[in-house]
C-alpha cells in the first residue's frame, strides 16, 4: 500500500512532554525533564508501529501521552473517527472517558496492573460495566467474558481464579483480554512481553498478531528489544532522548539503516548467522545523557562515532530521504562520505 493511500488513525504534531524537576536550595531555577521533545508522526490504521530505544529515552511517556494519561505540554494529538478529527487534549473528562474504550494500553508488569483481590472474571468485567457495554449481573456478561478469555488462550473455567494463581504468561493474557474485551481500535503495548521468558514471549506475540488481524487493531508496540520489534512491526521508530531519530518500514530499516544510533542498536542484537557474527559490534559509550540538560545540536553527538563540528551546534531535522524513510542526522549512513 502506498503511504498516501493509508488512513491515518492518529496524527501527532510537535508533541512535547516536559515534567518539572523539584527545585532545591541550590537550584532555584525551574528545570524540566524533557521526556518528549517535539515529536511529529502519523500512525496508520491497521499497522503495528514499533517504538524502540534505550530505557529512559521517553518511549513509555510518549505512549501514555498519546492516550492522555499525561496531557502533553505542547503540540497536538488528533484521533480520526468517522471521518472527523478529534483533538484529544481538548476533550472534557466525560468525552475522554468514552474515547478511552477505543484507546487502550497493555502494561509491562501484568501482576502489578491486576487487582489481586479481584477474580479474572471481575477484572475483565469491570471495564465492560464501567463503559456501559453490559450492566452488572447481565445474563450475557459471563458468557462474553469466557469467550474473550478463550480467545486470549485462557480456559473459561479459570473465570473465578485470582491473579496470583496464574503464571506470568497467563497474567499477561488476562491483561490483553481486559483491554480487548472493550473492542478498542488502538492499543499501546508498553513493554508487553519484556517481563516474560523467551518461549512465552513468542506465544504472547503470536496472540497479539492474531488478535490484531481478527479485530483490525492498530498497535503502538513499545520495547527496548529490537528482535521483538522486528518480528511484530510494520514500521519502526527509533527514539533517542525524547526525539525520533529514524522512522521507516521494518525491512527497510534493517536493510538500509541510516542513523548511527540505530546502527549501534542493531549491531548489539545477538545472532546465530555466521555472516552477521563477523560484523563489528558498535559499543555505545557512556550512559544516555540527562533529559534535563540534553547535549546541544544533535543530542546523540556525545556518543556518536561519526560526530563532526556541525553536529555539536545544529540540531538535525527528521527528513524524508525517500519511501517514507525519515532520518535525523547531518550525515546519514550510506548517503554521505564521512
Ligand atoms: Fe552522529 Fe552527527 Fe548524525 Fe548526530 S548528526 S547522529 S552526531 S553524525
């Protein structure tokens, strides 16, 4: 499908999310953690958009900001519904509550996001009742919950069990069933498989893929694991210190990597392929700098092995270099002699 034929579900325009840092006796000037620092992008209906980057780069904040769990400091997030554009930040509490049924999240740690005093049936039923899809005690409610549980690979007879009676993978299935029972259109999967063993990870990834096809869902799939994102995503965005540094279709990103940060992340993926093993592993030196006081110019310049003088002074724009492949670098790999 051509880029211009795709239907945009969410349009994100120059979104900034700044959190104030507590003032101290020694620092009276108000400072901010710049968790998201001017992100613009579209998310297309029916795609899985993978978002990768090291911990602390602002990925989770971005997912939560889209859902208005934190209203953005600056910019706009528009959601397209029935041909109309809805500015999410401009919604009052009640309209946002109604929209939340369509805009869901699946968390990393299924255990802490499930109420230990509620049974699986109650956990899944709670959202259905609060969004008015069923009334408490409705005859069809239990049948519907059992149907959703089975669709998510949980036998229906476990309806009355409590979260602690399940394994980690099963608890993640409960979290998925709770979100999908509401028939959302868009789901943020926030490190949804990161806490699971590798064999369970692939089962949950396959479940998410199957459900996406069946329900025509759109995912924002947040992870620090590039192998996971390669497996599940149609497009990938690479984030560094609150900015998107490279965005592309998945195959293109792996074949034709253009940002030095993406190159370093890809070189660290463990591989069994003999040719890939011969490739140089690029070590990213130092920690990710502070988002309170990020480096000038290109924020990656303090760790980039291709850094030149201009990189310290001028911030590179995220530019389209063809076929929807966008990169924010003064010297994209494969495009310029360094
Ligand atoms: Fe490296 Fe310069 Fe590109 Fe930044 S702009 S990623 S410092 S080459």
